[in-house]
């Protein structure tokens, strides 16, 4: 589907992924409405440039407010649905939050699209929906068992999207991201390690045994992949893993961060076990042949992406205090 020059509605557009998506779409001469409740979004910093563009509009609103969502979506051609409760670990403390924010929230977005006759949606799903797979790299057609409420809520969101596509002539692009890194990153292992090292530069607590292996993807590569897939794949439902085929273990991530912070003699303290928390996957490596066969490939290596992320956070220390 061609989205160049179109009117695009981005839920969660003040967040890490959403604000980069907004910048990219503005570069493509789209007009962009960000719809965000600013729960974790940082519109003052992340949308500073976007706000100077005449084709940009920011609406403070919640996707759970269906009336407002419907009226604000009026007149748009395409939706990037990127808002979510993106805290994977919190699901066991509050078992409603993923259901409400990620599953019912996605249903609300689809209802608003139906009413407003919007015919295309991109959705941010996750590698967490694969649970703990036994096939690596894990392909899109793997039949997963859920290990987190977050993963389950995203899989339910995907299913809801598929059903709306069938029922209402909508087309969808569902993206299952590995951990994303880069400028404006505000949650995840690099964020946690830098915070911990700021409070104690001599000892770093690492959840699990430090051997967990994860794939990461640089945010610029992620946003380019989403736009590329929307413009080059045209099924009713287009589902893509987005990641690097490479991966890195958590101890190596920690060592890169320590180097970037110019620290030495940091002692690691492992909490033990092969997982960091219940629902954590000890190994994440997604098969990316499907997106690569269209002609996309990542440009930033995992190591460079981690260095860029650490440098960004060290230069924008106020973000470390905001979350
Ligand atoms: N960052 C990653 O590594 C990663 C990996 C896999 C999937 N994802 C998914 O990508 C999407 C974006 O994640 P992110 O890293 O940018 O997170 P983020 O927290 O930076 O962004 C989420 C945005 O959604 C907004 N939001 C939350 N609840 C809302 C609501 N009810 N109504 C309106 N706005 C709301 C927040 O204020 C924030 O701006 C999420 O759907 C997340 O689940 C992210």
C-alpha cells in the first residue's frame, strides 16, 4: 500500500517507536496525527522537531476513550497502532493491564477504523508472543505457547486485527519486534544497567545468569522495515518478524555499556537461573527471511546499536530519572 503523502494516525506516537515513526512519515510528506495519553511518552523531547512541522498534530488522548478516539481518527487514511503497555514484567502484578491496554485497546482502534472507513493498519507486536520457542531462528508460522500476559495480549491483538481485516476490508501489517534499541530508548536492559551503574559503579546486578541470548534491532532499521513492508507486501494480513539474525548475551551487553561509561573493575552479581524473570525468554532469535526476501536488511549491527543507545542515554540523563 502506498502511504507516501497520506494522512496517518499514530497511537503511542510520543513514545520511543512512535516518535521515530512520526519523524519518518513527515519526511515522506505524510500529514501525521499523534494520539497519545503521555503515560510513558515524552512528547516534549521526542516530538520537538515534529511539532515544528505544519503537517503535524498532537492529540492528548487515551485509546480506551473510544468516543474521542473515533472522532480524532476521522479523515485519516492509515493507522500505526503503536501504543501499549510495553512493560513485559508487570503483567503478574496487575493481570488486567495487558488485557485492557493491548487487547481491548487494539479492539478500540479497530472499531474507530471501522467507523471512519480507514483501510490500513500497522501493528507493533512482539517476539514475546513466541513464549519460549524450541525452534531457532523462530519463523512467523511457529505455533507458540504463551509465557507472559504481555505476549498473550499482543497475540490476541493480532487475532483481532486479522478478524477485522476479514470482516471490514482492512489490510494489516503486523510486526513482531525483537528488543529495539537506539536514540529515545527508555526501557529495557540497557536503560536498567545504566541506572544501576549510576547508583553503584562498582557492582552490577544482572537478572538471571547473564547467559540469556537476545536479538536486538536498531530503531532506524525498524522504522525503515515497517515502511518498506507496507509498501512492498500486499496481502490482506502481512505478518513479519523484525530483528537481526545475530544475537548477543546479556553479559556482553553489560560489558559494552561498562566500556561506554568508561568504568572499570565492575563486579557482576547474578540473581541466577536461566531467565531474568517469569515470562523472560532465555533465547530470542527470529527468522527474518520473509522481510529480507522483499529486499530489506538492517544497517546497524547490534554492537553499534547498543553503543549508540548507551551514548544517547548518557547524553540525556534526565530520561533516566523520568522512568
Ligand atoms: N521497544 C521495544 O523493544 C519493543 C519490542 C517489542 C514490541 N514493542 C511494542 O512497540 C510499541 C511501542 O513501544 P515503545 O518501546 O515505543 O514504548 P513506549 O512506552 O515508549 O511507547 C508507548 C506509547 O504509548 C503511549 N500510550 C500508552 N498507553 C496509551 C493509551 N492507553 N492511550 C494512548 N497512548 C498510550 C505512551 O504514552 C507512549 O508514548 C508497543 O506496542 C510495544 O509493545 C516494543
